[in-house]
């Protein structure tokens, strides 16, 4: 499911009349739809494909695979014709399969790269979708109004499905622009949609977008609040959003100006729209304009570095265990056994290493945690713990079974707070990445879903129609 408002804005405006109530995310200051103009030629009378666009897409895939950060996002490629799909598949195969390093990178991605066309993409989703329009000027500079499946009856439905497959980012590679499509020469709804889509990708223009008009009184209050926040040193923006729903005022994070840290809704038509989406699907909280404490409690990340695990030499296994527990608490039983085995120069956990841990546990506090045990010096550590420790350094990486549920709870709640509402699958996917897992394997998925179910059961989070929000008590 799409996680960024700009990725669904075109479909919402073009095909749903702006009736979908979408919420801006904290990093929606810049659109997640990017247009890349290609200097290419559509081989109309020959192979009916566009080599320049295909080369550009393969180059982008290679760049992403070689970049440690970019390859954490899965990739999907959608061509507007089957011949363009085949060309991209062949070029991609020749590029990746003949390079062992690229093959390893591609195999390590948590979702495989796919190459589809308009007619077979259906329900496939990826973090990043690369589009190849393919059609465009021929060698004589002429553009035919024949765009394959788009010209057929129902072509607009195919386009709608295709342009809503990206979760995080969409890049459109095209030899032509929307201005080059002449709607006087066609009555096809699919072709009309393509023109509007290219205009949106290139210029962020939505055709006949609906708008809610604020009253003069509401605009006056909006300006007063915005000016007051600005006088206190905060940078603000107003009227944030791409659907009829708007965040009246958004405060920019002073530590990262690409993100928002606070959204404010005023009691008006926009607020009424949000109320009608059902209380279970919003985490809007009311407060007095004069309550300055809201500015002192900006959302912050709970991430922290894992402590140094290069322990000095010490006499006695008990002293070593004490040192590890004090440094790494809360620590899972399985991880403590691994530390002891390593200290004893044993390559794997044995009954001997487990025996030492079992004896030492008599003086510690522990609780059962996902068929494991999590250990601390005392119960106060549990009660006061409010951080999670993602896998950053390879030497400190913890498999999911060695990460206490309390850390997973904190990261899940943090993500929901930052997004207001988020699809269940998107939440666990984001949590896995935030904890440092490049792939969301079955073990990671099972652990996160178990912890999420517990949070919902405890009424710390709410679930309605697959959407997760904070509970009213939170």
C-alpha cells in the first residue's frame, strides 16, 4: 500500500474525484513522484520499443544495487507495452546476471525486482517503481496517438492500477511530455489519463483538482498561530496536503528540514472531513492554542546506539556475566549465552555456557519474552526503558530472536506516532528497516506481528480495516 500522499494524489484526483481522504506524511515536503526526460526515439515501425528509456532504467537499477542505502528499497519496473517490458528484461538480465556482485546485491533484497507491463502488473507493489512510458516521437519527430493498451476500453483502469504500485517513490522515464499529447485526436480515457499523469509527474499539476476553501475567520486564526510559532523560532508551512484533506499548519523539524514534526488542524471544514473518516482511523488530538507545552513535546526518535561489546579481560565467569548484563541490558537469554560461549572460546552455545547463565540468572530479574527470556539487573530497568537499538554496525548485529520485545514495541509505536495512521503491512515493513534488517524474512515478520498483536490487545495501538493508529488512551 502506498505510504506517501504524493504517490496516490494523481489517482485520487483523476479517478476518484478527490474523494479519498489522504494524509500527508512527515516527509512529504518534496514530492515522491519524479519525472526524468529521456532523449530517445520510439521505434514505431520496427521493434516498437524505446532503447534509450530502457538503458536509463537499467542504469538506475545498477546505481541502486551498488548503493548500500538505496538497495534497502525494493524495486519494480513497469513498461507501458509488452515489447518495452521484454527489452528491459533482456538488458537487465545481461547486466546483472553476468556480474556476480550485482547478482549478490539483487538476491539480498527483501523483495525481488520485477519487470511488468500495464496489462499484467495487477496487485504487485514495491518500494520504488520505475516507469518506462516507451511511446514518444519516432525518428521523424512525430507522435502517434496509439498507446497500445491505453487506447482500449478500460485503458484508464489499467493506468490507475499501474500508477498506484509504489510504496515510497515513483520515477517516470519518458521521451515525451504531457504537452505533446493532443487530446483532439483521440477520445480514449486512457490516453487522457496518460497526458494528465505526465503533467503531474513533470510539473506536479493536478487536472481540475478539487479544493476546500477556508473561511476568512479560519485563515485569520491560521495566520496567528503560524506567526506565533514563527516568532518562537519554528519554520512553518500552511495548507499541507494533496487531497481535500489539508493539514492547516505544519511545523518543520529544526534538526531535519525535510521532515515535519507537528501538524495542527483547525476546527473547520477540513477538521470536519477528518472527523468523518471515523475516530478509529485518526489520531487527532485537541488542545488549546495557548498550550505552549505542545511545542515542548515534539516527536523524537527513540533510536540509540548499541553499547560497545569489546569487553576487557576479567577473572571469573560470574564477573564477566555481570559485566555483560550491566552493559547490554535488557538482554535476551539466547544472546547472553552466545556472549558466554564466545568468552569461553566455544564456537557455539553448549550446555556448559547455558549452565553458567542459568546459575547467574538467580540474582537477576527476567521475564518470558517470545519463547525466550529477557534479563535485567532489576525491574526498574524494564519500567524505565524507552529506547530501541537498531542494527547499525555489523559487529553488533542482533538477529531478531536476540532483540527484546520492549524495543520492538517502542519502534512500532514511534512509527505510528510519526505517521498518524499506517497500513499494518507498511508498519511492520518500516519497523524491520528501522531496526536495521535489509530483508523482512519470516522470523522478523513473525516477531514484529506478535509484538504488534500484543500492543493491539493491550489497547496501546488500534487496528481498523488493516490500518494501525494510536489508541485514544495513548
